C-alpha cells in the first residue's frame, strides 16, 4: 500500500496530473489579498467569533487546570468544600465552551457561506459576460463544476480553516500555558520530542494538494462528459454507442478512484503518524513526570493536570496539521476560480462607448477578415459589403461558406480579426455593447429555448411586453394556434413538453421572440428551414412585412424563400463570390444559377 502511494512518479496519469498542476500556479499575492479582504469585510463578526474562540480556548485550559484541585484537594486532602465548588466550576466551564463553540461555528459559517455566494455570483456574472468562444473552449460541465464544486472547497478553506486557525491556536496557547504553569521543567523536557511532528505535516500537505488539484480537474472533466453524453443521448443510442460511452465513463471514474485513494492515503497516514509521535512524547512524560512525583519534587495533581493538558493539546495540534491540507485544497480551487474571474474578455467596450440612436441604420463590412482561432485559417476573407438602411440582403452559399460567422460579427458575438464592421458609419467596437445588441434582433440557426413557459420564452425578446403583445407576436409568427393546443397554452413550460415540440414549432417560437423585440436590424439565420413549404410561405409573408424598413440579413438554403431580397450575396469559402438581384445572378450563370437550377430540378 505504501509503495503504491510513494512510487507514483513514472506512471503516465501522474505526469498528466503534474501537467494540470502547472496550469494552476499557486495563488498569487493579489489573489490572496482578494480573499483576505473578502473575509475582513466581515470584521465585526470575525472579532466576535474570535472572542467566542478565546472563550473556548480558555474553557479548554480551565479543564486541564481543574484536574489538579480534583486530584490534590478532593482525592488526596479530602477537602469537602472543594467537593461542591469544583463540580460547580466544571458546569460553568462546559457551558462556556458550548456557547463559545456554537457562536464561533455559526459566525464563521455565516462568513464562509457569504463568500461562497459572492464567488458563485461573480463567476456566473463573469461567465455571462465572457464571449461565446470562452464557453466553447472551457466546456459547459467544467464551468458548472467551478460554480458548484470549487466554491464549496474555498468555503472549507475560509470557514473551517479560520475556525481551526484561531480556536485551535488559542487552545494550544491555553494548554501550553497550563503545561508550563504546572511544571516548566517537565515541559521543557517534553518539547524536545515535538518538533519531530512538524516534518510529516509539511510532507503530507504537499501530497494532498497535488492530488486534490487532480481530483478537481478530473471531476470537472467528468461533469462535461456527463453533460455531453446526457444531452447527446439520442445520438449515442442511434449509433449504438452506449457500450463505448460506458467504457469511457469507467476510465474516467477509474482515474478519479485512483486519485481519491492517493488523497485518502496521504490524509489517513497523517493522523496515525502524528499520533505515534505524540505517543513517544507521552511515554517520556510518564517516565520523567513519574520520577519527579516519586522524588517528591511534584504532586500527583500537578502531574495529572500536566498530562491532561498534553493529551488535550493533541486534538488542536492535529486539527492545525490538517489545516494545511484544507488550505492547500482551497488554494487549488481558488486558483481555478480566479482563472475564470481574471479571464480578460476579448470583447470589451472602449472607454467612452457611444450609444446607437435612431430607428434605421446602414450596416457595412469594411475589409473584414475573421478567424475563430489565432492559428487557424480565416473563415472570412476581405469581406466588403454595405447594406443600406432598410435594405434586405440575402446570404446564400454552400454550407460552411461563412454565412453564420459573418452575421455573428454584427452583434459582436465575435470580433473581426481585421477590418471593421460599421453601423451608421460607427465602428461596432466603439459602441456600447448593450445599445448595439438592443438594436439587433436575431433568429439563430439552432432554435434555443429556455425551460420556462412559452410566454416567458417569447417575452425574452422584450421583457416588458404585455400578454397581448406576446400573443400578437405569436400570431405573426404563425405560432398562436399550436401554442393554444398545448396543455396550458402560453403558460406551458417548455421542458414539460419534452420532445413534443417539433423543429418547426421551436423555430416559430424563436421567430415570435425576435419579432417582439422590434429592432431596426434583423438577422434571420435559416429561420424557417424546419417548416414545411406551406407554413414557410405563411411565416415568410409575416417576416417580409416585418422586414420593411429594417436592415435585414436573411440566410437561406432554400433560394425560393429569398427572391424578394433587394440583393443576394453568395458566399463561398469565406469570400463574396457573386452579388446582385435574383435576375442579375441568374443572368450571370455562375454558382447561384447552378444552385437555383439544382433546387428547381429537385423541387
Ligand atoms: N465556433 C467555431 N470555431 C471554429 N470554427 C468554426 C466555428 N463555427 C464555425 N466554424 C468554421 O467556420 C466556417 C464557416 O462556418 P459558418 O457556420 O459561418 O458557415 P455557414 O455558411 O453558416 O454554414 P451553414 O450553411 O452550414 O450554416 C466553417 O468552416 C466552420 O467549420
Ligand atoms: Mg450557418
């Protein structure tokens, strides 16, 4: 078992672990200061808690002190007054200890829970504000584990550690006082043995931290694995990959098991080792102290009071030694939390962002290049395109041509790599992000609905919309009728519908949400692709009405749905290949012509 614990350096997962640890360097000074200032914000409660802890420590010391009069006055001298007085004092001491323990636990957990809440909220706010690319990169499950798992461990560090640090530290002082007060010569002798205990504390602390970083990372990985396989369960079943995924899951739980066991061993070894070293000290005290009582230079009461203090000293010292483990775990978690909190968002506002004013804007792409990652080939190359106020532009082209990527640049879901996107002549980077997005309404390629009522999902487009406005938007999106057919109509919760909602129904709810926003710039990315031709024609009519006076980008594969557009842009491999009206492009007999003839031949 021990060799399993010590002999790990050459196994591959251990190296992987070390690599992970490198990603989380120790908490920097500024991070430490941040945590300390969070705790100190509760200084009044902290002071009160410290007072409670002093009371507990005092009571602890008093218990050890009481052993001497019990021994010498009651047992040896048989003093009857003391027989009444000392139990009375004992009751008081135990009461004070209880009250102090409760007070300090309550107050410190109050502070700890508040700090958890602070970190949870800051993490959520930060993640909400970070660009989409960050969430793609970090994986949903892993981010969730920051908010659910890591914050708890930090709480452990803050409240448990502070309690132990102060209460046990004060107790140690109280016991040391008793020990030296009772017999300083015996004390000096005993303390030759103690320093031996320090080395293992340091050693175990380091090990625990190493494994703890590993378990948290693995847990986060497990979380994202679960998230992906549960949401993708349909695909897993269809492709008969249950066994494959089960195997992968087993591998992950296996890694976790081994890491946890290493941690358990490191933790579990630290107590027995300490205890054994303590035992050596006790043996010495019995020998040396006993000798002094036999010689007559000490009394049995002094000896037992001393021994009691030494034995009671063991508990707080043990806790203090575990404190290092808790702090190391906390530091590992805290540094993962700060990694997210300190992530600098690439999509930032300028110092004095401008507000977008008015109801009608032109949108211009000026020499725009864009790539998702620095080292990847650009997905958009030198795009130059200007949509006049109120103009409807249709974007067509092969899948992967860059249509979605192009429109995502307008609300700054991503930022251009080169060039500029201008709205009403203003670079979108100079605009306040809120005001920019307030003026853009979008129906995304995948319909995204939240697990709220249908009504609330539509209201997402305009938070102060009345029920009547919501119903009208639903009517315009041709969603009213099927929504009426739901068990609770507009109040039906999306999740309760399960998979009952069809692709086309989802799309129409999303369209209603976009309609109600009533924004001057409209982006429709395959908004009607899941509808049958008849429904599409109807929704199309509504959308055309809606698009009047709004600068619109309409992406469509089915070319029949965009023939009303004032200009059609054909994107191919991230560049504009053809543009013009339907008739222009047909006359050119290029890619658009080919697509059109293919589709009409099929249809
Ligand atoms: N989040 C992403 N990270 C990296 N590359 C991406 C990302 N999203 C899209 N791409 C790549 O960018 C290119 C353009 O994709 P985009 O989604 O803009 O195409 P599209 O024209 O909208 O296609 P479709 O008609 O299939 O929706 C593709 O090669 C795609 O692989
Ligand atoms: Mg797309």
